[in-house]
C-alpha cells in the first residue's frame, strides 16, 4: 500500500471517529453547549484539557524550535507547563465554585460592571482569534504535505470537520472528541520518539535517552551534541544566548498567559465539584508532561541526526561534507515543499551546514573554501520529517500526520467554543438582549461558532503577515489583561470595578503598544527590535509579564482611591473561597 | 456552630489555604526560575547522568516538580477541606 493511501486511511478513520463521537454527544441545552452540563469526569477532563491546550504549535513546531534554540528553548517547556501550577492553585477551584459559563461572566459579576465584562470579552476575542488562525494554518500544512492536496482543500476539509463537532456538539461534543484526539496525538508523538531514542542511544524511553550515552560509546548524548555543533561554529546546545532577565520574563509571560487563556480555564467549569477541578489540573498536566518531557529529547536527537547527516566526516576535510547528489530521500521530499533549501555557494556540490554569523569560526571556514552556510531548514519540519529521517515504517508517518491534525483541530474547536460563548452569552444574553430565550441563545451560540469557523478558515487561508507573530503574543496579552483581573477577583475583597477596568486596559494597551513599537504589526516599527532598545532588557515576547505587574499596580492604586465594592460582592468572594455547595454551572 | 464560630472557621480555613499555596509557589519558583534560570550557570558545573544539572531542571526536572506539586496540593487541600468541614464530597 502506498504511503499516501495509508495516510488517507488513517486520517480518514480518525475523522469518522471524531464525527461519530460528536453526533452521539450532541448538546441539547445551553448548559451542555457551554460547559458540557458540568458532568465530566476529572480524568477525562484532564485529557480533554491536554488536547485543548496542545496545539499545532506544541505538536509540530516546539521540538523543532528547541532543536535549534537549545537551552533557550527551555522558556517554552517551563512556561507552558508551569502555568498549570498557577491554574490549579490560584484559579481553577474558585472559578469552578463560582459556577458560571464563561470567563467574562466571572469578571462582569465580580466587578459588578457591564463594562468590565465587555473589556474581558474584547481581551478574550483578541487572544483566541489570533490563536485559532494559527491552528487552521497548521491543518493546511499537514494536509498539503501528507495528503498532497493543496492547502485550500485541506483547510476546507478541516473546517468542515470542526464545524460538525464544535457547532453541533458544543462543549459536550468537543470534550469527548478531545479525549480521542489526545490519544491519537500522544501516540503519534511518542512512537517515533521511542524508535529514534532507541536507534541513537539504545534506550527506548526518550526522557531517559536524553540523559543517556550514545549507543556503543561512553559519551553522553548531550556532550556529543555540544561537541558536534560547536565544531561547526554553533553555540553549545546546553548554553543559551538570551539574557537571564529576558529568559525570566519570557518564561513568566508564558506561564501566566497559560493560566489566563480562556479556552483552558473554561475546561475546569465542566467538572462536577471543586475538588474535581483541582484533580483535573493534575491529570491535565500529567497528560501534557507526557509530550512536554518527550519534546526536548526529540529536539536534541533531531538536531544530532541533522548535523551528523550533513557532516558525516571530519570538519574541514572536503569529503567530510555530504554530497548534494547523495542526499537522503526525506531531504528530496521536503525540498519540494520549500521548507528545506540548499544553495551551493562555493560550487563544490557538497553541503556546508554551519554558523556563518560566528565571526571567529568564519575565518577558519573561509580557509577550508566554505563560502557561507548552504542549508536552510524550516524549524517546523523536524517533527514531521523525523519518522522519515529515522527510516520508520509508513504507518508511523501516517500516524504522525493524523496526530498533527488532531492537535490542531482539538485546539481550534476549544477556541471557537469560547469565542461563540463570549458572543452569544456575554454580549447577547448578558449585555444587549437579556430577554433572549434559551433556545434562541443556543442557536446564537451555534451561529457564532459557525461564523468563527469561517473567519478562522479565512485567516488560515490568507494569513495576514502578522498572524504567525501574534500567536506568541496572545500569551503576553492574556497574562497582562485577564489573569490579574481574575486573580484579584478571588484573593482580594478590596479591588473594585474602577481598579479592575483600569488595570485590564493598562495591561492590554501597554503590552500591545510595546509589541507594536518593536514588531510593527499594521504599522512600521518605531524602533529596531534589539536588546539595546528594550525596556530593562525585556523582549516583546516577555513584556506581558511586565504588563501584568503594571495591571496589578494600577488596579490596587485606583481601587484605593475609589469606593469599596458593595456588600454583595464581598459575599460572592466569601462564597467562592469555600468548596462546599458547588452546584452545576448556570447562566445567571 | 454559631455564626461567629462559622466565621472563625472560614477564616482559619482561608489562612491554612494561603499557607499551603505560599509553600507550593515557593517550591514552584525555586524549581523553575531558581534552578532553571537564575542559577543555571552554577548548577551546570554539576553533571547528573548525561545532563548538566541546570539544563536538566530547565528541560525536564521543573516539569516533574510541577506535577508533584499539584499532586501534593490536591491531597493537602482535601485534608484542609475536611478538617474545616467545608469539603464538597
């Protein structure tokens, strides 16, 4: 059977599974549409949260990023897992006790203000939309490479599948499809990692292979990797190039941003009890850690494989470099997609892959007749190409394609649902049309989910240049706007309407402004994006953590000089602080 | 329980909760920002297995510690809930 046919079968089978689950678990009420009726088991919810959270970026891009960044890639590993500690200890149990459908719903009620609710909706929509466009793009890439259809067709098929289960099934439908998607994506991620770990170190467990020695030698994998990359002028793998302060702030922005992402928070509204929300956070992080501790091992193994493939012999000897004509099969297939490219700068027909921005090394390279780095590898292809690089059987390649699509679809569905809930529940029901019937609200939820699918599909088809950049910044914006407002709403009696609104707006506008200043989305950048120009040496990626501090400072200062919240709000805060008496989530 | 006793109980519950959260977040901070970022160069001089120690915390150890922390928090919190008779199961 050809690889393409096999891939069609595997991906097609997973689609049938997702749609079948969605049809069986169709939502019949707003409670089921928004929070799955509040009856999801904590383990199932943990699995669904893991799939919801791990996007195309986690599955496809992260290991590749780490492979090229080395130690600097740690910001993603710590940032995207440490946020669950904040979520479990500071937010999830209390928001579950509060027992409403949406994040803006909490902010609106705790700060007794329609304006606070609308500001929260704006933050939510901005964060979620930028994110979802990236997912649809991921679906398109996987389709076009593995199913050899064009990106548009791939995107339309992906949209149709999401449409069926998110629009019909609502939260109840996506919860159980996400459970299935988690199983597909973790299998797809782990199987090739186990094979490759075993091939290189003789140890089949990637987490252990990461610290093990190269098979048949006494050299640890990481020591060997540091050696081969520094021989080619690259920075040692286990060293970083970012400043400590920048690593600190980026990690903080990603951690806090994770805890402030509405589509993740809302998953904790679906379990029956407060204690279940805590347990569920544990299960979510366990299922996430299964991928997140494998990813850095995959990154290191992939980088070693790549360097040793291009530089099979001694550095400096002409025959030490791979001849272009002898390039492996996977190189040829990925060349067609343009994601790996060779340019023979010195005309010797061999591939010189090295760091030509390293001035000290460039001199030696020149003496060997090297005229610049000749290989460009897109970071996104490493995970997808891994099974081919390691010459694994075709079914593994097909499984990886299905896994990438599962990761993208599960996250897209979760995001679309919080967008539709924000529109139908927070804007229509709570703000503009309070008399809307439950049936009409459910219909509005479905219509807005459908419109969001179309808009996301359009953004994925024709991404405005800024989408890819902005996805990373969604975290900073969530960290600077939503997280502090929720946290203060639980842990402080004194922060009031004026303080919360001023804090959210300060955090959002400061962070957005700083990013625009250096990245120039929509407009020309105002200043060059280099460390010398940054505030306290914090890059735009990490500025959300600083925005969060500003949010806290402004909220406390403004609250101190304006009237305290009414007594009813004090009672509300007292009520959410104790677990007893959590009923099912309700609208009002 | 009189209303005063009930209030005192709720306040004691909240204080116990904050102490637990404070302890957990201190460990959370040290494991990631401490060992993985601020002290990484010092710890990297020590090797465990094939890992420089700081690099290990940044790419593996911190994640396992986060997981252990949440597990500990879930159990400790369940005990505090029961001690103050405020549990929901």
